[in-house]
């Protein structure tokens, strides 16, 4: 179920340095059904390393993907922000690779099919590949053809033989989840047609470091990509990066477009320039990452001080959201029901459960207004604007929001 790797995912070297120990932490999406499960809850090391050889930032503790992903509680279709993002995403890709009923777009880790539905709106043939059985069932029921499997190089070749070559193979917030990203991208290449593109969207390391987004570290997120490390894994997979777009979702992400090396011999000049900028800024340097770790410790101290002061003043506090990132933050900071008695969430898959490690009960989103706490800690801070818009009545009645990242502050 758990193993420790000793080599870098990007370059294969073994010169790895631990810079951010976050403790023994429960799995971020392993919500609990009742208090009876609290005592037997499993915890695993959540330690972040960087490779001194190629600067790739990564976890070395690997949890069996069958444990992490076969039954999954995160669905993309619950966020208005992501829905809008997906519409633009599909439009951009169709304009690049072409559409029509003969064009095939495949998405690895396609979740509930929300993105692929946007491609269907363009008349494109789609196929989802989703390992979570419960989520794959939802996608198929919604009219998005989805196969319930993990994706890798072998699966990419099998899907091409069965469904034909793809115009685009997409991986949205999944490349960071796989223990062997090179093999994963080889699967993309195997499935692509001669003029196809491999497209991956991942949180950007520069944003992660500069905005102190340490709570995006959890056991599912094995890699933290810069443009430089994306180029490296693409090279190993026989791909070259032809374009990089910066997109605002999930606290700042990059969308990478890559083509087979047989068609494009070198990375695009503008991509090489982005890599040079990263190196010049020292984003993945040992000195910068060690400073990042010190800033994370200061963030924890500041958030705990704020919550303790509110409790001393007998102010009531609730939370909004039950995202994986929120569970990292709660566990690392040691926040339990003593300081934050409950959280709310829009996902019916999470309501009625308890958060991993911290054991906050997850209530329906309507309970924020019903209970009207003095303060609301936004755990899903990447959707803060959407949450504030949807909960405007809570604020109108005097409720105040707290944003924890990059440093705790009351809005």
C-alpha cells in the first residue's frame, strides 16, 4: 500500500533532498463515515523533496493508486469556475487540432466527463479514461463514453488500436498524480495521430512557491512541475513542448502542448525562454525552497494565532469547503474541531462524512447561512471569489471570511 522511492521521476537520479516535512498525514480524500473509524485511520509521511540534479520537486512516499483512486470523492462538475474554464479549454483545443465528427479527443483521468462534454458540444468524438469506478459510472450515465481503467503507455497503444488515433490526448491535473509521468506521456504519444497534440494542465511550481501554496501537497500529488521539469519528462517520453499557456485555475497552472519528436525536433523557442526565466529566478533552487519551508512554518503559526485569538474572544468559526488541499492545511496546522467545529461543501459525495485526520463533520453548503458563524475559514481558497459571490447573504448579515493562503487574513 505504501512504498518509498529513491530516484527522481524526471531524470532517474538519486540525489534527492528533503526540504518540506509536513508530518504523518491522513490521505486527503479518505473521508470517514463515522467517529467509529477515527481510531483506525491510517497516516503516511507527507515529505517534499527536490532533485539536486534536475530540480524536480516531488514526493517519495507513494501510496498504491488502487487505494487512492478506485473510489473518488472529487468531481469537477460542482464548480462554476471550472465549468467556465472547461468551455474555453475545449474551444482552444478544437481551434488548434480541428474538429468534426471524425476527430477523437481522449482524456486520461476524465473524472465525471465535464471537460469532455464541452468537446461534445463542438461535435467532436470523445473518450474518457477514468480509474474511479463510481465517477466513471456518473460520466457514462451523463452520456460521456468512459472506460473504467488506469492510463499508461500500454493502455494508450490499446486504445489507439480499438478507437483509432486521437487528435488530442488530454490530462487535466493528473500528470502530477502518477508515479511514472514518463510512461504516462508515452501513452499519450502512442495514442496520438500524426498531427495530434498531447495536452496537460498542471499547477505551476512558480505559483506554488511564490504564493505559498503548500496545502496543494498531498499524497495524490507526487510531482510539482515547472516548465523546465515538464520539458524534461516530455523529452524522456519522445515529445517536445510546442506551447505553454498560463491559466488561473487551482491557484495558478500551466497548460502544456506537446508533439511527437518525429514531427517536432525541438522545444519551441518561447518555451525554452520560459525555462531560462525559471532558472534565472531560482524558483527551484535549494536556497529558495528552503526559504519556502520557513515561510510555511510562519503561515501555520499565523493562522493558529488568529484562530486561537478568535476562540479567546468567544467568536464562532466555521469553514467552507472540504477539498484535498484543505485537509493538508488542517492536518499540518493541527486544526481540529476545537478551533473549527465543522465545514460545509457543495459536493453531495462529501456531505455527511468527516474530514481525514482533523475529523470536521462536512455539512451541506446551506448550513453556513443557517448557522451564521462570526467567521468562515475558506479552505477551498482557489474558489474564494466564487464562494464569496454565492455566500453574499452570509457577509451581508455580518459574517467575515478568512483566507489562509498565502498568509492568514480576514477579508
